[in-house]
């Protein structure tokens, strides 16, 4: 308290009019230089009248030199309130103005001198600045930027700025960012590696460190080569450790052994931002740990203060949430409307959504996002064929023996960093193998099929085993989806008995014989039946039923329905060519890294090579 009184007294003395100064300094730089030396032990030194007068002279002659002196005082003693010093010097120079406007101007100047203003590729304004030895990137409308701005102002002026001043300053800064700043890509959680192959993953820790993953290794970097933004709900990933086992994951994720490879592939694919993302649907009865499994999986991709979100109320909610979260994670859903399934489909492969801006009549807010998606529920959720073709569905088995959540969480926290390190090891090995994977007629999620094959082969599995597991999962999901459509079920039953060739109207009459009673969703016209057949044709093809349309004739549009042998989709999933499969050699840990492969990949596994020992099996 005594120190503050001394500072206040020094400020009051410095406010004395120039007439009270006995002698105007002939060499203001010498006066300021001595004051900087004294400031190391006396935070009031800059506020002495002769020093303020000298600073005023320098400011009028060279604003750049004045800013250098100002910074020197702050560096000599962080307790120097340079904001108050600015006021005194400006007053001596004859500068006056409204307090609110003056504060806004000071805030703008503060940001301009300490940060780099720029926009992302969608013209959203950002500020990048150095903090505690690292760089941070915040959107100008984010709470993180407002907090930093208030703190920086308090550091210099010893008081908090008013909300109105912050609002005015941010409005000005947004204009400066858009019209004078450069454009840069801004990423959330994951980004392509600008140095070449591989990816950059934001740890989201306080030091703003990142993980670099390449086909030759992974390491933790103190400075990110790309610009990541943060949102208030994001939590840090664990700092990965070597020596962990990926198989430990199944102590905390209740996944059947036959589905574990697909889950691992989904996890790693979620860290590749340039590819379409498959949707993971976790089913199971009550008490099968669906929610905790989903939450644990998210902890290796995009940990959040809200790992599991309730069902979105609108399609807009899906895209608004995706703007703040890398992983779209929804818990305990009972039903997905057709529009919600379309929204998830758009989110999976990338697309935009527009809506009216708040408090406006004509302005549009647009969200353009591509995100991995995971959902869970007791009943089958994904029924739309278009989304079904992008979905991996697994069933969590019922748990017979429960342990306390606190014990489970403690064990998970203990092993999480090691599991994450092992997951990154597999990521590296799969990236090394990926260029050598060749698939003849791959399925719709082509990137996922190639990468899944690389992941499986990195663990020593035979070529084609991932695609076989993927196909089985798709068939099971399609069967569950078909059960929700009486028309599709009726088409399958008919095709198993006989082929059909005729108009769509004739087919409707044929199917009407087995129409379920009271079914309000049954098509009432040939056009309605044609729409259903086109929607379910890809799903029916996976199950061996072909639906082919001919051009419209005099009697109407002709359709052919028959069982096919093997099926186009099954043929698509045959791996016909696989080059020599390699894995990187593993080296010791370097000083600037946690895990890195410094030597070129060596031929450890070839096609059909020896799988790992049982102890190293991950699925």
C-alpha cells in the first residue's frame, strides 16, 4: 500500500505545470537514460517532472524513440505503469480527449504494437501475439483475446478498461485486420504439416506446444509451424510418452475384439484434416458403457470440458458446435431426423450451413466445417443410406462386472499418455506404409479404406483384412437400416424368391400384396416407390440385391431387381495390388523430441509377413 502511495505522489508531482520546472533539460536523452537506470529500483523515477518533460520533448521529435524509452522503463521495472506515464507525457504535449475515446485509442495502439493483426481465409479477424515465450492466436471476438487485452491494459495502467472502450477498440481492430492485415490459414486442433508429409496436432496446453507427426516419426515442438486457434471448451491432450501399449486402451473402451481395428482406424483418421471423416456410431443396451467409451476415445482426439453433448435441437446447432469443437460428439441419442442425418453427412465430408445473423433481418451467418463425428444410442440411429455409407457402427457388449468410476479414471489417467504415444507410433508407421497401398475399385470412403489398410498392415495383418472387416461392418449396419424400411425389406424378400422386370407401378402392385397393415410410410404412388428404391439402392447392392432403372417408356419407367453374385460392392473391396510394406526404424529419443525415427524406413514387414507377438497385439 505504501508503494502505491509513493507512485500516486510521484504522478501528482509530475502533473505540475512546466512553469514550476526550474530548468528545462538541455539533453532530454541524458535525463531519460539516468531515469531508466534508477527505475530498476525506483518505479517512480519515470514520473519525476524533469523526466516527463524530457519524454514529452522526445515524443514530439520522434515517436519511435519515445516508444523505445517507454519499453525500456517497463523492462527495467515491470511495476512502472507506462499507461499512466503516457497520459502525463501526452498532457505535456497538449493532447486532450474524451476518456472513453482515449481508452479505446490506447487499446487499439496496445494491440497494434504488441500483436500481428490478420484474417483467416474466410476474412475472420485474428490477433497473434507473444505471451510467456510462446505465440498465441485468438479471434478478435473470442473471450481469450478480451481477457488478454484487459490484462495487458491493467499491466500498464493499473486499472481495468471499460467494456464500452473494449468494444469500440475491437471494432476498429477488426477493420484494420480485414483491410490492412494479411491472410493466413487458421486451424483447429489438427493441420497438415507445412514442411511436407504428415500432420501437426495442437496439444492445447498452456505453452501452446504441438505434436509433429511424419512418416519418419513424431515429436513435440515448442513452437507451432501453423496457426492454431483455441476455444474456451478445449482441453489439452496428454503429452505423449514412449513405452505405452495401445492394447491398454481396451481396459477403458468397451469395444468387441472384432471391432477394435475399425475403432483404431477411426481414431487416427480423425487426426487427418484433409480427408472425409467416417461417422462412428456406438450402439448397445443400457449398462454397456457406451458413453464412457465415447468419452475415453474423445480424450485422444479432442478433449473438451464437455466431452459428451446432448442431442442438438436444430441443424444450426450442429454447425455452430462444430465451429468450436474438432470432434462432434453426441451422447444418448434416441432418434436422428432425416435433416439431422443430412447435417451429419455434410459435416462428415465437408460443407457449409447458412443462417440469419443474430439481431439482423438480411445478413447471413455461414459456417463451413468438416469434422469427425461420433454418436451413441440404444436404438439404431443412422438409417439414411447416404449417411450409412459413411458410418462405422459398433455394438458395445453388456458389462458383467463393474468397477468404480474413480478407480477407472485413476488408471486411465496413469496410462493415457503411454496409450497416446503408442497411438502416435502406429500413426507414423501407417503414414510410412500408405504410399504403397494399392486397392482396385475402393469403396466410397476411399481415403479411409487406404489408410485403414495401412494401419492394419502396420500391425502385421494380411493385406485385405481391414477391407474385409470394414465390409462386414457395413453389411451389419445396412441390415439394421433395412429393418427400418418396410419397402426395402419387401424388395429383399421378393428378390430372394424371384427376379422382377417391369414398370415401377407394376412393382408397387406386386409389393402391395405384402404391405404391412397400418404402415403410414408405405409409398402411395409409383413416384414415391421410385424415390425409395433410388435412396436404398446402394444399401441393397451391398446385400446382393441390384436395382436398375431404364429410361422412361410409353408404359412408364422400367425397373429390374435381381440377386447378383459377389456384388459390385464386394468386388470393390478386393485388394489386388499391394507393394512391399515397410515400417520405419525406431531410434533413441533426442533432446528436442519425445519420439522420432531418424533413419529411412526399413523393410520390416512385407505383404503377408509375420504378425507381431501376442503381447503387442492392439486389436
